[in-house]
C-alpha cells in the first residue's frame, strides 16, 4: 500500500477505514505476511490513523514533490490470517 488519499470534503466518513480494510483483505488473499506504507512525516492525522490500525514506524526515506524533498515514514503491520 503506497498511500490512502481522501479528499478533505470526504474525510471522517469511514472511507479510510473501508479502503484500509480492503487493502488488508487483498494482502491476506495474496498470502502476504506484512503490509507496508509510506506517509509524509508532517501528516500527523494520517500517522495517527495508521498507528491506531496497528502500524509501527520502522524507517524513513526521501520523497520528492517536484523539486522539494520531503521525508516519508515507512510503517509496517503484520497481516493476521
């Protein structure tokens, strides 16, 4: 999973939870042991959402928006069948 984007007008309506659940189902169907994602270090709402879902911060890497370097946190969650 790379990212989940929800337009601000549609946030807090459960859509992130539904997309997240679908990603977990797909990973389980593919017999994956873990699901990974990258999230911008300044996106505190998203980080909090992923932490509530059981993700932990395991690393970081640069991410470029045009010429601007930003840092993405790499987060990981075990898949339980």
